[in-house]
C-alpha cells in the first residue's frame, strides 16, 4: 500500500469555530463528489444516516453522516487496472473547530501495476478551498502571501506554530530587480495555484529578508532569490518568536541549483505528500 496524498486543515477561517453552515456545505461537497466520481446511484442520506453501496465494477463507498454531532466520514474504493485506489475523508469537531482530514492510498493488486506518477489531491479538496475555505493557521489560497518588513513577525509566528500541518514555501526576492520577474526567480502566483492543496506559498521582499535573517539567523533565513521549504515538525515549531535567536539552529540540509530543483521537489514534496515526508529541517534552493 502506498500513500498518494494526505492532508489536514481546519474548515472555514481561523475564527469560525464549529460553524453549522460551513459543516453542512463541506459535507455535501464530499457527498456530491462521491456520487459523481464513484457511484452515482447512492441515494441522498437522511439525517443522520449511514449509507453504503458497491457495484460489480469494483467500486464501493460508505458514509456516516451525523450533523447534530458535526461528524461526517466517507470512504470510497475504486479498483481499476490492477490498482485499488481508496479515498478517505472525515470532518469532526476538534479543539473547538472543525477538522478536515483526507487520505488517498493505492494498493497494487496485480504485478506490474503502477501508481499514477504525479499524485494530485481529490477534486473536492480544491472545491472546499474555493467554496468553504480551509485554513492551517493561515487561510489556504491560490495567491501567494506577500511578506513585507512589517509582516515578518507574522511569518515567524506561522513558522513556529506547533499545530501547523502544511509546509511553508518561501520565495525570496533577489537584490537585482532585472532578474526573473522583479527579482523573483520563481513565479509565486503559478506556484501558489499549483500547491494550494499542499502548502502555503509566500513571497518576501528583499528588504524584509534582512529582518528575517536578524531574527532566525542566516541558517534558517531565505534571501537572494532562493526558495525555501519550512516543513512542519521542524526545530522552528519547538520555538517561539521571542526565544528563537537565543537557540542554536541546525544548519541547512542542502543547497540546490535550478537544475536540481524540479527533481528534488518531486522527490521530497509532490510524490511524498504523507505526514512522514513533512518531518525534518527546512530545505533551501539556492540560485547561482
């Protein structure tokens, strides 16, 4: 069995809490996806309801829907071309908010079968982001967050958040604005749109990188046109903005040239989107 995609985030905004309207909207998006993509003959549920069904074509689904308890869980399984693809999604109250957890796994039942090479999130994840809103201490967005000097402290707070589940991809501006697009060697808009269901993408001004380096030291900063991934469960998550400078930080895990960026990205990020792959120190991609 192989994890293709794994994701967890809060439903709504940071201040929504357990919101009846957001729960209903999210649950029905999941249910509609199941009926559209897996088995269209499944009836609409009563309240509460447990619904299950299967077909002779290797498709099966099961749903538990308990709106009074703000609980919804879905499991779908599709067997095609020697591969059983299973999608699991659950909404439940957790820490006074609504938590969404999603996992997609593939089980190779026949020799020679291959899992799809570029894992993508189930369609409903992006629909939830667009129509209901998801957050991880910061709302997920198809647009990059812009970090200026006065926003560096907010960036540090997010990097140090213990409950952050998603990586932060920070794109720094080069000193020479003639490079790339106004000094940015990576298109933050395209990257944010591509990774909206996997990471927070941010672009930081050249001047703001000095403030970032002053707080976290050069070992954990990002500047000069480099792109850096700050993984969850890294040493930064064990600190607070007030004591981060007094702690000796681990050095960079690796510096990569543009030729290695795509290969390293696929290896460490896209194709290993499970929680395990999100543990470790930050990576910096340096451009020469």
